[in-house]
C-alpha cells in the first residue's frame, strides 16, 4: 500500500531542541487548503492508502485538517495525525477535539512525547489525549523520542505507570538535533531496512523519505520532484523504481554500507538514519553506488 507523510504546514507553536523537521530559522509555510483537497483526491486515484498529517503542528489548523480527514475517509484513505498535544490542557478540551476527529473518520493519533517536548507541553496533556482516544475508541500510540540516556528514565516510567501505549523511537540527528553530541552506540549487525514512506512539503516538493530525507543538502538524494511539474503517480513510481531506494528497503543500509567498504566494527556504531546519511549525502559515495548498481544487486547472501 502506498503511504505518505503529508506536510500541510511547517508552523509549530513550540520549539523543541531535537526537532528533525526544523532548522534554527523560523519556518511557517502552509499549503493552500483547496490544493490539499485536490492532491488528496489525486492520491486516492493513484492508490495511496495511508496519509499521516505531520511536519508542523497540525492542530494549529484544526478545522482545515478535520475537513481533510473527512475527505480522506470519503475517498478511502487511512489517516493519522502527529501532534504535540498542546490542545489537550483539560480532559474536556481533549474530549471535544478527539470526538470530532473520530466522527470525521480519523483512524489514529500519534502523540509526540520526550524530555524535549515536555519542556513546552505538560505531560498531563499527553495523558488527557490518550484517555480521550480510549474513551472514543480511536486508535493511538505515544511516540517516545529518546537518545536512550538515563535522563529519559523518569519520562518512560511515567508512561508505564499510567498504562499508556508507547513505542521508543531514536532521535534523528538532523534539523535542530544536528547540533546534538552524537551518542556512542553499539548495535547488533542488523540489516537496517527502511520502509521509506515519502514526505510531501507545503511547497509540494516530494521526498522519498519522511524522516531526514529533506536534509540531504549535499546530494538531494531523496528529492523526487514537485507536484506542480509531476503527477502523484509519477513521483510514487519514481520512488518505487529507483534501484537504490529499492535496495534501502530490501537489502538495508547496513549491507549497502558494507558494500562500499565500511568496516563492520564501524557500521555498528551508527543508527540507521545516521548510516544512511553518511552514504547517501556524500556525492562521491552516491556516484559510486549509482555506477555499481548491478554489482550491488548481486551483493546478497
């Protein structure tokens, strides 16, 4: 099933130090509402089955997002909203918004949570939002962003004490988090395959990766094009047929890194996104991989 992260707006009401979606320069771009509706209809026709409204804080444009969610339901697209929960200050506030989204056809809320988020948003907001989802029968989960340091233990314990559904997710060292001191890690020697769902910006630029793909400034490796010049079908076809994108999904970035000559003991010190950036944001490495696609295709067990 084709899926996409839909960046309706880059505007956010908080400024988290770890945000992968933002640099230090304020960014308040917003997609035209009618254009967004036209794109959603086109996406349904192109076989897109899932849309995640993300980028900035979608609830800042609640009425418009609620209308887009309703349209997605009408055309058969699964919807998720990623939010920082600033709006759930009270149980009543949370209940009103969640019940409306559920009525409009929203399928899932993804609630952002971390020691960086919670400098700006009270953790009880996340609790209120989760309880409203449970009450209204709306699927949810908490995205617990962490660098796996001991500082995060009390934040994780809060979620466990409250019996909330959460999944730890590693900090991506891009955007504002690019300035973070890189943690020392040793992982298993795993494939590190990536599903690579595309990301659409408010300016209608489309990237093959929804995480740090727009931050590959040296190569623009993940940029597919702009919807003013291309159709949704054309850009999805591009992400599905590019051999290197396909290898990231099937072989994984670990095997690709090994093919380029990286030592195994070095590979295991990188997270998946870091390793991907090291290879594909290097013009020299990318040029070599493009030239040796057939050899890479044969690099398998």
